[in-house]
């Protein structure tokens, strides 16, 4: 059935300190947080995700809180989400189905097809335009090895002879329906590997990828469309309660920027 987001509200997160000083100040801990929520689901299990990563699941349908570990990140806010799932899916990780970068992200992820036809020792080289609209093919922004090791390629005599490099044919090709369906030949799909960019400023960027072999030969460039990058707002350094008017239900907060 998959994850369910409706019927869950009032999600609250409290950072748990390692201790409290005499004056009321807290001792910073290892970013351990208590997540609490309200849910109409009593016959389902709840899962918590931190920045799109599976952080844990409840033990029964009545549990409405969980302690999770959060990253030490001071540049962007940490995103915590709660979903309901069927009990038989308790240990299933639905992180791949979440919208990555929801609420803003300063990094771009490219999904690259790794076909067995790509030579051993080849690398994906990534270029971008720096927001200028003209891709710079002189200074790459990054690169990634196509094959982590030679054993990732298929072996001699165990596949269709001549389809791969000498001694490295298709026996290790990912199976039908298990990779990027339709990206390879029938029965041999293509692996999908990812490249993630460094943090970028807000703007619209174009990227391009070339395949470079061990001898320096390079393929034609494959270019992307414009990718809009909207970094998340920096979290506040401190938030103080100034006043609350019970008659008007008006709350006044003081937000102190870290900068």
C-alpha cells in the first residue's frame, strides 16, 4: 500500500539536551530529538524520516512519539516527516519515493545510466554553466568512475561475445526489470548511478556529462535542461517568546538570525 501522509498532523520536534545548568541553560548533546505527532490511524505503524532517510518505525499503532538522531547541520533546516504504513511494511524503506530536496535544496542530483557497453576505466565527467547559460567544457565541476572495480564488468565467455570489452562481456549485466527498464537491450537493463553536485547558490543551471576513457577519448556531451536551485532558508540562531495575548490569540516571537 505504501506510505500514508493524510490524517497525520501537529508534528512537533524537541531537541533533547545532554544536561541543564543551574541557571537554566542547556548542555548541547548529539542532536538527538524527540518527535511527537497526532494521527487518526490506530491500526497502522508510523515511520519517521529525517532529510528523506528512514530513521525508524513505531512498535504498535498507539505510539505517537519517537527519538531520532538528526545531523549536525547549521546551514539549512533539518526536514522531519512522519507517515503511516501497514504493519507488514514496518521495515520497508520508502525514502526513494519521497520528494528529495522538498522545501529547497542547494545541490543537484544527476542520474546516470551505466551500460555494460561503457569501457572499463571510463569516467563520467560533469560540466555546468555556473548560472551563465553557457556550459563551461574546460573546467569540470566533478566526475565519477563508471566502474568502481573491473569485477563490475561482465566476464569472458559468460555472455554475448564481443558485446563488451575483451574479457568483460555481459554476464554481470543487471537483470530484466531490475535496473532502468528499457535503457539497455532486452533482458539486460542499465544500472543507474548518481552524481550529486556541491552546494550551489540560488539560480538556474544547466549541466552536461561526457564519458572519458582511459586514453582520454571523450564522447559527445549530453546536456540537461535548466535546473532551478532554491537553497533552504538558514535556520534561526535563537527564537524567544516575547508575548502572547489570550484574547486575540496573538503570539509575538523574536527571531535572531545566526549571521
